[in-house]
């Protein structure tokens, strides 16, 4: 039996001590051990972005990350974006722009968009498309997803 590792993760502002097998992904730690099921498992192979969360403000695929590698990190999931006084502006924009159908990709899309905003690299709508390309939507809600992000980032429409 492999030895378990004890790690500490601060998730949405709350510290958790976890005893995990070293191969446990951050995604499984969130979903199976902490029951934070807002973060979705699509491919489990780094190809769909459904599992995107923020680690110290940067977006990552939680399925490709071992939880033990993030010992001591600050993690934000979709559950942590909703403040006491209401939804995150991106959450509101996704609703207003009808930017989802089944909703399975949505937590990852929104966390990824928060990471995108933190990166400060977007100048145009095409940049949004390019830099959000790691988040797949099997329902094809892309135009509305881009519209929602564009509004929150105040990127002017294409001339
Ligand atoms: Fe992680 Fe698909 S579940 S990228
Ligand atoms: Fe269904 Fe994106 S809304 S996968």
C-alpha cells in the first residue's frame, strides 16, 4: 500500500488538510474528497478544459495536476467565484448572453476567463477566441461565450 501524503490546500479561502495518495489529481481531490463538484471532469486528459481552476490566480487543468504538487497553494473553483453579494460579473454575463446550453463546460469556461483576465494579454476579440481555445464546448456555444467575455473585458467589437 502506497504511503499517503498530507497536504494543505486553501480552497476558496478555506484551509483543508488532505491525506492523499501521491497520484491523486487535483481534480479528484476537489470532486471526490472535498465534494466540490462544480469543477467538471470531461476528458481527464488535458484536452477539454472542463476541469479548469485557478491556482494562485493562474488557470490550470486540474486533471493534469497532481494535488501533492500544489501543497500550500491557493485554489479558486467556480464555487469560490460567487461572492456573498452575488454572482461574479462573468457569471452574470454568461447568463445574459445565453453562453451555455448543457452547462457542462461552463465552470471551466468561466474559471478560464477569469485566468485570462488576470493574464492581461487580450487586446482584441480574436485574442479571446485564441486564448480560450483550450476550453471546448460540445454544444457549440462559442459565439455567446466570446460575447460574454468580451463584454466583461470591455473589448470593442471588430471594426
Ligand atoms: Fe481536464 Fe478535460 S477534464 S482537460
Ligand atoms: Fe454544453 Fe458547453 S454548454 S458543453
